[in-house]
C-alpha cells in the first residue's frame, strides 16, 4: 500500500510550514524542509506519524470558493438642478447674463448626458460582474468535488467568465474616456465661474442685472460642485475596477491551472503578495547562494507527470500569508554521477523541470520577479530534483 506523510516544520523560527514527505513508491513528489538525502550520523530521520493536510484559509476579500467580491461602484446620480430663466434688461451686462445663462444650460446638458453614460456603464459592470462570479463559483464548485483534467465543460465556463471580465475591462476603458469628457466640463465650469464674477465689475448695469447675476453665480457654483463630485466618483470607480480586473485576471489564471489539473487550488498568490518588493520594478532577481540552507520544498521527478502543484501551492501560499514580501530561489538539482554526458543530460532535464515549476508558480499568481532560477549538480541526488528556498 502506498504511503504518504505530512510533516510540519519550524522554519527560521518564523513559520509553521506544512510540507509532504513521500515514500519511493508514492506517485506524489517529496516535499520536505529537510535535505532529501540527509543521513546525519549515519542514520536516516524517522518518518513522522500521518496527519491531515491543513485547510487553505481564503485570503481577505476572497470567498471559500476562491471567488472575490466585486468592489462597490459609486452610488451618486448627478442631475443638474437647471437654470433659472431671466428677463432681458437691454443693457450690455444684461446681454452678457443671457449669454452666460445659455452657456450654463449647455454645460448642464453635457453633465446630464455624461451622468447617463456613467449610470449605464455601472449597470453593465454590475451585470457582468454578477455573471462572472456566478460562472467562476460554478467552476470552483465542480473542481472542489473533483473532476477530470481539462474537463471541456469547465473550459467552456472558463471562456465565458473570461469574456465577462473582458467586458468589465472594456467598460473601465469607457470610464476613462468619460473621465476625460467630464474634465472638459470642469474646465468649462471654471471659465463660467470666472466670467460670472467678472460681469459684476462691468459698468452700465442696472439692479436687475446684478440680481440675475447673483442667481446665475449660485447656479454656476452648484454646477462646479456637482462636476467635482461626478469626476471624483468616476476616478474612484476607475481605480477600484482597474485593480479588481487585474486581481481577477490573476485568479482566472489559477482557475485555468485548476481546470488543466482537475483540482482546486484557492486564491491567486498575487492576492497574498505585496506589490512593492525587491525585484518588483521589472529587473530580474539574481540567484542567491543556497549552500547549507534548508529548502522549503523539494520535488523529486522520479517518474512521469509528477502532480506536485497542489502541495507547492499550499507551501508557498502559507509563506506569503506570514511574509507577503517573500522572495524565493528555485534551484534545478541534477545528479553528478554517470560521467560528463549523463551529467549534461540530467542538467538539461532538471532545467526544463525548473521551467515547468516556475510556470506553475506564475499561473498560481506569484510574480516572476519574486523567483530567481539557478541550477547545480549534487553527488547525493539520485534523480532530478527541484528545490525551492525561501530567501
């Protein structure tokens, strides 16, 4: 009977990280915090008692199914109060008041039109978001109970969710255009406000002119405030929805990986990772010396199609829960026995395995700038291995 064990280790006095150690006959990789060939004092370490794998706690804002809640859109409805009509006085200032009143009416019409566009965009985004989350929840529910790798029904649902997310992204683009138009309204309102104040200083006005100017000035000022509120809510909606779409794209990448493997992972690792870390500026992270360090994860590729993804996700996600700014060293380890030709062949194979593990981490949401990849040979390695170190 094939056996598997789970080992909980104390790493650097900071983490309790679950990792798995498996027998030679197991179909799963060896995932351990100790060197896989450690024979200190001529004795091998005793296998611990079996224990249940710990449950993965959802990240903040993520439901148990791995689906995040859409951020709230603004609720403001920006309807201008209208322009008070006036009577002509026949003076130059009176004509200026009529002209300014017409400009304000056109500005308020523009605001009403832009407010209507905003409400339409919000309504569409809400519908797309609800449909998106419903589809992703259905996919995760199916993955949670188990399914076949690459299930075509789940692939179809994934594509539907992706289209919904693309529509939300397109609506965010339309909001950006709307923001530019409202900024133009703001510039026009500032001009009207200045022109109205300047009209009070023009000579030749009668009392009725100044009375109508005072009413007009109040309405211009209210319009200025309305535009400021409208622009502020559009800007906030754009900021929240842009971050939301970026996060959900990362979550969808992990859903795609789950569909491919036929199992559920959880929230994307990017949700646990901080944006500002070493190497996040776009530069490549340089490999560090791992000599004498204890690996967080060891994956032994001693057979074809080693299913290491779930255990790898568990280990890395729990590290990021405690250290969101963590970076990692991914080391391809090849056996050094068998002569130069065999060593070269194993080194190439271990490098390809490392590239596959790196792709898996990126699909899980870990930014590639967080991982430095290197390779080495080992006299104690019996097969190609991938070691993941916490730096």
